[in-house]
C-alpha cells in the first residue's frame, strides 16, 4: 500500500500519564523500569512541556482536549463561583465552553478516563469519563457498555481515602483499578472501529501524591511497589505501540509534572493575617461569610480574586483602587519565605496568561509555588504553613510530550503548552 493510501487510514493513539514529570519518565526508562518507554523515546519526538496555570488536572486536560486556554474553554480550576456570588460551584464537562477534539473530527473516537469529562455526552464512539465522576450511569456512553464494564469491575477512580487508613489497602485498590481499566482498554480496542483512541492512566497521579518519597528513597517500604506500578504501565505502553500500525500516530503526554512536597502554604490564611480577608462571626468560615471589609480572597489552589464593588455582593474595592490592591498583593506574595526559601515562584496577572471572551471570569492573580511549596486555597485553615499526608506535589514546568510517527512539516518538536496538542490531533 502506498504511503498516501496508508495516511488516509491513519489512526491516532493518545496515552495520558497523569502527573508524570519528564525527569521521572527519563529516570525510569534509563534504569530499565520502563523498557518499552525507553524504546519508544529513542524513536520519537520527546520534549518538556509547560502545563496550564494553575497546574491542576481540570484546567490542563480541558486545555489538552480543546486546544484552548481557560479564557476560551472556561475551566479555571476544580471550583468556581456562581456569577455575582460567593457560592462555590464545581464545574464539569457541561461547563466546557469549547468543543473537545473528538467532536471535530471525522470517524469514531474511544475516550477513556480523561479527567474533567463528566458527565459524558452523546458522541461518535465511546466515552468513559475520568475523575471527578460521580454517577456511573452518567459516566459511560453508550450506556449499553455499562454491564460489560461492571463485569470487568471497572472503577471510575482509585479510592484515595484508603491511603489515609493503610498504604497496603491503597495499593490493593490501585491494582484492582488498573486491572479493570486494562481489560476495558483491550475490549474497546478490539471491539470498535476507531479513528482516535485516548486512554489516560490516573493512578500515577494518586501514587505520586502519597508516595513520592517512596520513589526518591530506595530503602522505602513501598519503593518496590511504586516501581512495579510503573512497570505495569510500561507493559501496556509497549502493547499499544506493538498493536499500532506503521502509519498510525502515537502520542504520549502528561498534564503536569511532580516533585517532592516540603510545605503546604495556605494562601487565605496569609490574606487574613495581612488584613486582606475578613469574616463575619466566630463560626468556621465559608466564603459566603466574608465581610464587606474584605479586599481579596483565594480559591484553590492559589487563584486570587479582588473583592470588587458591583462584582460581588459585599464588594469593597472600587475599580479605581484595584491597581493598588493588586500591587499590595504582589508585594505580599513575593515576600513570603520560610527558612530563606521563597514560597512563590511566579505571580501572574490574568492578562499575562489568559486571552479570550471569558477572561472576566478569570482570577485577578494566579500564583505558582516555588520548588517544594504546595499552594492551597483552604478557607478554613488557621495555619499559614503546614504538612499533611501528601509527599508529592504538582509542578507547572515539567510535563512531557512524546510523538511517534510521521507528522506534518508544520508540527514542531517544541510544544510550549498543553494547548497545542488538540491541533496536532485535528491535523491528522
């Protein structure tokens, strides 16, 4: 078959490794833990990729599947506010303002476990949503697949609460979720005629949150089980590459990176301490309890909103005073240190990183933590700095992108953001 004819039959295979940093992938490939990955790296375009800002899965995966930035697709975090309100809402797939790539291509797609795609919508092909997925019946299209998935003991996510009880219980559930997801991928791969097959491993993210220290410490009790999970992921990567055709395009990527977590930093506690954030009453505070003297507040993980008059019910900041408040906040956050270590690496105004019709919904400032600092928007915390069960945290600048297969001349081997991947898929 001539190459032009083969290209007309070309398929696209996309494997997501949630949270996996480029340096970890290189390390495990070089050490022989992931030999199939090492082999595919050696014959592919392989590069570092910047994540979204903030570097959370809901924002990053929404950017990956739409090729748009948050001011176009409308997802700025796992939480948001209802208009003219302090009432929290939890955006889902129905709130996505841009079309995912599978609604823009010819042919059927198989989409499995992509985060922030719940509830599923009617489409050409199959869609099983990833976290956060609540109701199984709203997580699968077509619904006729549900009995098969239940037969496989399919899990919508790893039960991370088990890690708070016992790491052995956590690993047991991680293994069960992995086995069921692989049964599902193999069944769908063989049972449907598809143009695009997208499959995301999210157990990697869960594992690194709880046990990044087990990766770094060869003597850690769970160092072996940590590596074993990545060995199993690598086996599936090898299987998919082997099952692909010569003309197929194979893409592998992560949505953000990971590193050791040293400190949790509670942004709203600093805002309270420095007089930017006030609450009415003595009860455990909620956003709706903010007083009219509040100048700014934060939503997870570190999205700062100016409490503007006319925009919020108890808005206190006049538009003419907004610039001064922004500068005062920038001064505060740039000064935060512990043990001569800066907590905040970067401070962005929304206009610096977002562009599009939804920019007015964007936070006014967005913070990125420095190495080892995990930024949190917990409104109830009285601590400014602490440490909980997690030993690993997201990074913004250490995601990866791998492309195996012939691509058009306009596709460059340097992808600065996750937003470019959709265009690569559509162009094929």
